[in-house]
C-alpha cells in the first residue's frame, strides 16, 4: 500500500506539471505577436537623445529604471548581510583543519593571474555605458578572482589583507550613493544624466557598484571558504 | 542552431537531475549556465551573457563546490566496538581499521573515521554524510532499505541471553535491528534499546528477561561495563552472521570496489592473519 | 512621486545607518519613521488636491516606472507607518543593529509596493520583501525558524519564477510593463493573450499573498518566528501580494475566479484555525482566512468593492498585529490552549486580546464591522454571501475559543510583563474605525449602520459561542494535520491551485 | 512559428523538468539545484520570447537595422542577481540545517524540526 500511494502521488505531480506546461506553451503559441509595438522599440529610438550612452540596455537599467536597480543592489546587500549575520557560525571541527594546499606554483600563478582578472572586471565596469558588461558583472568577476588568492595563500590571510570590516562600511556608503542617484535621478532626470557631469555620474555610479559588489562577493566567498565542505 | 543549443540545455537539465553524486550535478549545472550564456550571445544579448557568465557559471558553481563536502575522503561512520574498531588513548585501533586503511589507500582516498551513536548511522548514510558504515556491522543490523552491504570478512553469531527460568519481561534488542532472518520472536515481546550497555544494565536490574545481540558487540559490552551477568543465564545461538560493511544503496561503484578488495584479502590469506592478530 | 521617494529614501537610510551606527539604532529608526510619515502625508495631500494620480518616476513618460497614488496606496502606506511606530516602540532596544537594518528594509519595500504600478517593479520589490522576510524569520537561528524560512524562500522563489514567465507572455502580447498602459491595450482587444499570462502572474502573487492552496508556507513561517516579525509579516508583508493582485486585476475582470479563491481561502483558513491548538498557529491560519474576505472584495470588481478590500486589508493589518503583539508579549504563543490554566497572561495583553477579538469578529462599533459590511453590500452572488457568513461563523468560533483559554482560563499576571505599548496600540485600533467615517462620508455610514447588518453581526458571535460550548470537547480531541504544510506538499498544492485556476477560467 | 518561440517553448519544458525535480527529489541540495534550473530557464524564456531571427545586440543603434529588444535584457540582469541572492541565502540555510541534523533528506529534517519544536515548548 505504501509503495502504491507514493507512485500515485508521483503520477499526480507529473500530471500537474504537464498541465502547467501545456497551459504555458499553449499561451505562448496561441498569441500572434506580429505587429505588437513594444516599449523596446521606443527605447532604441530615444537612445539618440543620449549620445554618451550607446549601450541601450544600460540606458534602461542605469537611467530609465534605476529605481529597480536600486532594489537589485539592496537585494545583493541583503544577501551579503544575511551571510554576515551567520558568519559567526562555528565552523565544524573537521572543516577547520582542512588547510588549503600551499604550493609555490599555485601561489605564484595566482598572484600573476589575479591582476589580469581584476583589470578585466574594472574594464567591464568602466565601459558599461558603451558596451556589454556593467558594474555588477565587473564586481563579481573581480571578486571571484580573489578566490584564487584565497585558495593559494589561505583565506584568513587574504581577509586580513583586505581589511574586511572597513570594506563592509564602504559597501553601505556606496548604497547611500545609489540611493541618492535614484532619488535625484527621479527628481531631476535630465540634469543628472546629461547636463551636470555628462558621463561622469554614470561612470562613478558604475564603478561604485562594481566596488560594492566586489566587496560583497568577497564576503560571501570568505564565508563559504571558511565553512568549506559542510553540506 | 538556437534550437540545437536549447535541446542541449534540455538534455543537460535532465542529466543534472539524474546524477547521484552531488558534485557531478553541480558541475553539470555550471555547464548548463555556460550553454545558456552562449545562447544569450547568440540572440544578441551580450550584457545578459556576461552577467550570467560571471554569476551563473563562475560564482554560483564556486559557492556550491565550496559548500559541498570534500570528495577526497572516505568518510567512515561506526559504532565503537572493540576489537572491531575503537579508540584507545586517542589512537584508532581494530581489525576493521586495517581493512579500511588498505581499502582507502587502494582507491586513493584519505580515511576519516567518525564514531557516532548507533541510531545516527542511518540518517548519516542516507544524507550522504558518510560513505561507509563500519563497527561490527552485519546484514540485518539496520532495518533500512537504502543500505547495501558488502561481503562478509568474519563470522559471528547472533545470540540470545536469557534467564533460566525465563520469568517475566520483554526481550531486549537494539533499536533498528531487523531480526526477521534469524528468529520468529514477535514484535510485542521486544523492547528496543539504543545500546548493548543499556541492555546489560536493564537485564541486571531485572527489567527484561533476556536480550539479543551479536556476539562481538555482546562480549565488547560485557568487557566495557565490567560486570558479570547477575542471574543464572543461558546463551542460545540463534544463527550465524557475517560481519561486513555497508554503503548507501546508490553507491554501487564503491560497493563493487570494496567487495573486490575483500575478495583479494581473502584470496591472499591476509584476512586470516589480521583477524587472528585482533581476535585472540 | 515625492511621497514615494521620501518614504523609501528615509527607510533605506535609516536601515543603513542603524547598521553602521548601531548604538543609535532606535533613534535612526525613529527618524526613518518620521520621514515615512512625511512621505505618506505628502501622498495624502496630493490625493486630496488632485485625486487619484498615475505618474512615472523620473518624468520619463512611458519609459519610466509607473507609480500610482490612490486610496489603496494611501491605506497601505498608512498601515506601514502605523505598524512601524508601534512595533518600534515595542522593540525598544531589544535587538541588534542588524535586525533594525532588516526591519527598516522590510518597511522600505512594503512602502514602495504601495505606490508601485509597474509589473516589473512589483516583481523586484516583492522579491526583496521575501528575502528580507526570510532573514527576519530565521533571525534567532532556531532550527525550526531556519526550516520555515528555507521553505518560504524556495516556494516564493518558484512563485516569482512563474510570475516572470507570465510577465514575459504579457510583455510579448501587450508590449508594455506599466499597468495603465496595459489596461489601455486590453481595451483595444488582445484580451485572451494577456489574460493567460496574467494567470501565471496571479499564481505568483497568490503564493505571496496568503491564498489557500498557494501559500502553505505561511502557518509555519508566521508562527515559528519572533513576535514582532510575526506581527509585521501577518499584518503587512503578505498584504504586498494582495496589493499586487489588486493592481493586476485592474487590467482584467476576474470576478468569478477571485470569488472562488476567496471563498475557498476564507473557509479553509477558518477550519484550520479552528482545529489548531497554539495561539500563534491559530492567528496564522486566521490570517489566511481573512485574506479570503479581501479576495472576495477584489472579486466584486466594482470600485467600491476594491475600496472595501483595501479598507479590510488596512484594518486586518492593524488588529492582527495587535493580536500577535498581545500573545507575544505574554509569551504564550506556542503553548497549548487546552492547558491554559497553567498559563499566566499579563493584564495589558488581555486588554489587547479583547480589542483584537471584538475587531476580528466584526462587532459593530469596531473597525472590521465597516469594511465587512461594505463588502457584503457589494457582493451580488448569493453563494458568495453564504460563504462570507460561514467565514464569519468560523472566525467567531476560533476567536472565542482562543479568548476563552487566554482571557478566562489563564491567570491574570498583575505584576509581571505588562507592556503598555499594547494598550496604546489597542486604543489606536479602536480609534481606527473613525477612519471609515473619513473615507466614506456620513451618508454611506448611515447606510452601513442599518439594523439588519447590526443584528447579523451581533448574532454571529452569539451563535458561535453556543456552538463552541457544544463542540469544545470534540475540538480538543482533534489535532491539526502537519502534512499539508511540508515543503513537498506545499509545492504540490501550489500546482493544484494553478490547476484550479485553469479549470475556473476555462469551465466557468 | 519562429525559432524564438520554439526555443522559448523548450525553455518552458526545462522549467517543467526543474519543477519535477524540485517536488520529487528528497535531497535538499538537489532541490536547490532544481530551483536553480527553474530560475535559469525562466530567465532564458524571458529573453527568448521576444527574439526574432537576425536580431543584433542593442549597442550603438542606428536606424534601419533590426535590434534585439533591450527591455527584457535589462530586466533579466536584475533577476539574475535576485536569483543569486535567493541561492546564497537558501544555501546558507541548508548549511545551518545540515550542521544541526547531519542529513540532507528533507523528510527527516521536517520530522526532526517538528519534534524539536514540540519539545522546546512543552
């Protein structure tokens, strides 16, 4: 009986999921979308007005809808905050003893590779309004690069070199900046995005986002390195 | 081309869910993100591709891999039963230790032994927190469908000790032990205990009229509690059993290699030497 | 626009500052409250000046994020501000800076949801709300809190994925994200294509909004967490999903579907509340039950019905938070009400419980009476009316059962943990019924106070009391089942709910 | 039917597979992996649903050329980050649960949790 009822439930679940899929795919196929005029076309059209922003995607998330991006940043900060709240969790005894392998080759190649990765990340952040990239991707790439250093030189030493505590405060200062830009950008859009400083404001915002994401990425990675192999 | 890549993605998603080993699933998930990132490039969304590449492929995979337990170790969990596997002055000892050390060396893993209570064994192996159950394990020791056991390396008996005349009370037995292979004592007469030591104490206090255990555990316990059985007792052998190891039932590969290794030991005769060293 | 920016800006800054300078966390949070109050009053003055208003953030025209200021906005932002001050004073300095930071972020995002009139902005703010909520649920790191948080997180993440799929369909067919833009498109005639996408979005929002079958995560999350967190989650966080439903239903006429869901939610929630034995669990299930009324209100489809739903949402937020705070202040949230004789409840909590209970039972001069009577006036279908009667009876039953245990059976603790915030809050809840006068004006109020309504709402509790006397023994033998609320089964019931939506949509 | 629609239909199927895994797998970590699949496939759907063959990346647009719709791309960037946040926190919570109960089996965890809650309050 036990086995039978389990398989019945599985069948029911499969039925439900198939119904869901059929509904959604049906909704997709039923609609003939030729001739629908979408907002995207208008964004493309308007992009001529802001010649210093040639990446239209950046225009959308960095200018027209920066308020959403503010919440995106808040979400990332909250994730980092959550990790920080739990970071005084005791690592289990087994995992503390697992020291990274200290080999000269790894260590040397890490210190050689890391600057390249970091420069690439910074480049992505700087050029977000011109080409693909963005502060977020740049920050994550530079932050993940540190993992190399952390694995080669030991997480604790890397953490000490980065002065984690003061960095975290910097992260929230950046959040303030983003808040300011979101508010001012909503109140005085043209002044902020074109007249006041030209590309300056945008690049500044992007670089600070990258900085913030970089710090956050490191904080998350540090937590997981400390609690390695616990799941 | 786009359709081809989407179908590849579909295949990958199925493959992720069919994996038994978590690490493989995680790495396949990384590949899944990579392919989706390629699709973004293809459909003219380089911004999304770069972000997905940075977060989905690199960052998320790193976090998962860091969080997953080290796969370079053979985690053995065991109940402490001298002389099978036990600790003395902080040093691991026992016949099983020698077998497992040899095995771990053969498959290039580092041996890690953790002693746990007998009731935690099932959940630890079921949650893949450990690879092998040791410590005088025998088939029927844990009533669990999700465990497969290896070949035996040593013979033992399942024995029942009871008072003569029997008198009142239940028969004590270890929790989770499945007796259906050996005897027909009905469930109502049994009361379950979490260790043999407790059963010996209960027996001496007269709370139970007898108890059932395997010979290895029984003598270890009598030795440890350092007591003799109080009343006049009779020992009945219920059946023969094979001491062996157990792995989680998904780990067929590990089980095969363990069986091969045990067969090698038997063939070369090493097992006999080893056992005579430890079981005098 | 200024109202939204001032409110959200001050809450976010208060959050960050109380993390950075955690010594002054209380004062920063108080400043944040003052800012939000200013923002909300800007909103009120704008509404009084020029009526309901739809605008875009940043004067970008249709390219920006659409926001709205109408009665729903004002009621919900007012709810946020009121709950904020009472929970803040209740907390005083008892938690660390991190908690205050998360607390302010939660307020910021719910405040923002009140104004949001853009489908993607709703998605982002609601996701942020749930992320902050789960950290607050698991804040004390008890294993059961962590489990409840993880369950909520997984289910809501899946739900928001469904929302995003629906959004994709809607954007493909409608070409816009602003709700009033889309509503214009729908009038143009691409009705079916958009409505299928909106169904998926409705599913996502229903998971957030505490609709039965969709949010089976809710009882665990709301009853396992800390008092203030429970009060905030039940009082306002789940309301953000309902605000989403209100906004989305501006585009389509969903009356049949929402009425069915509302009746189901109300009755099932009441049944579960009736068989539960722990005060916090009862209150959590009661939240689900009350969501039923709100859905019925939205389902009437008339502006007055939606106003009644918003008003109910506002009042429910107040008295449910009051009940959670009273129970939490007494520290009896997880005790068995059948063994209430061993408990002692401080006097202030008893006062709070009395006010909360008469409000939830819709006894005439108290706040819920007005919103519920407005609802009844708007509902046309006979069966929906009977469903509401059943919900009302169920509410009376479980409320009286709770009151019997915690007010009469439990000893009164005169000296101990009296917390006068609860009494002040209770006073505020009593006074809140005046708001109904302000919003409706006197002619409608006189209509609502007609004799047969008054009689109905006095009779229901009496009937409920008698029924309770008869069935009390029987009730204490039942213990509520746990299995519908496990992660796996909640997911199954989510998709069952989706199937129900499909059925109602295609069959009726 | 355009390739974009077909590909987005396939991504819906991937969502369905992820949901099946999410419901039927007992292992908590596999559940998280399935959730990850669902979220990634959703994002893919969102981008593909407005794709038409020959779209170019919307960078430095000039009139008369066909470009991909920039709006979904911008929105999706946000939801990638959101999904990351969800993943990080759920992994953190999983870690805490595993540390406490030494198992990834969700049914066992639920059992332990209920028992613990009852014991603490009685």
